[in-house]
């Protein structure tokens, strides 16, 4: 049975318009993106099949072009469309941070850092630079590669913070392995950075480790 023959309240598009996007399942959201199914499968049936094949929505969204396009019902055009949608989402979150609202707690940054860092296959160390009202000045990737105490240079972070006239910094880095538990090297690196920034009266408010699930906050763990 075609989706157009379903009861109106069960059709994904109509359901979204009536109840909001949050009311839809992963398969229903993906079906709206796919728009059409394939022979013998509606868009929802195809979406369910793809979610099972990839192991969930996130692996599908983070698949490389070759893996993504290799599945029936997908292809290079859909991959390009998906990447554009994901990037728009990241830029929307970035615009929210740039609105000038003071940052008052860890939840203000978690969603943005997840969108920026969790999907990357390589390690990134980044900084959110804040003014004296804890408004966002900017987000910058500072170092790339194996992130440890030897590869993160405090003087570079201090130099950039001074250039931006920052009063505070939120540190962040990702673990592509998915493990969010901070290592002893992460703790040593954070202490070195906090000490270096303190010499120029710039405070480290937090350090987030981004991986699978909820990013870990050093401040919440009492590590700062």
C-alpha cells in the first residue's frame, strides 16, 4: 500500500505538520528525506530497511560517500543532500551560540560541540573563546591529530585568547573511539592549559570530551 493510501494521521509529512518533527520515529524522519521508496517498498519501508542495514540513524548519517551510495534507494545525489542538511544543522547551532546570550552552564555548549566534533574520524582540540560576560567570541579548532599533552601547545592557546581579548575559555576535544571518559593525559593537559591561561588572567571554565553519548564535563566531574 502506498503511503498516500494510509490514514492521514499516519502519513509522516502530515504527522510532522500536525504534531511536530519530534513526534516522528527515525524511520519516518528518514522517509521524509528519501521522499520516495523503491519497487516493492514505500519510503517508510525503505527507511526501516536502511536503518537496520546501517545499524541505526547515526551510522547512516555519518557513513562515507561510497558506503552511503552503495545502498539501494540512496546514491551520490542523496549523499550530497544529506551533507548539506547536516551542515545547515551545525551552522544553526553555531548561530545560536553567536547570538550574544551569556553561557550559563554546560548544557549551553554540549549540543554544539557534539555537532561539531562527534562525527569526525580524527582527533580535534578546540576552544570556545568567551568575553567577560561569558558571551561567545568564537569557536576555533586549534590542534588536529593525536591529542595529548605533547601535541597541545599552551602558548598557542594563550596567544589566540589574547588576540581575541577573551576573558574565559571552554576547551573541547573528541575521542573518535567513542570513549568519553577523560584520560590521565587529558587531565594533565587541562591543568597545563589552565595554569598557562591563568598567568594572563584568563579562566578555563570547562573542558568537554566528546564521544559516544553525553559529552563529559570536567567542571561537573570536579576536575577543574
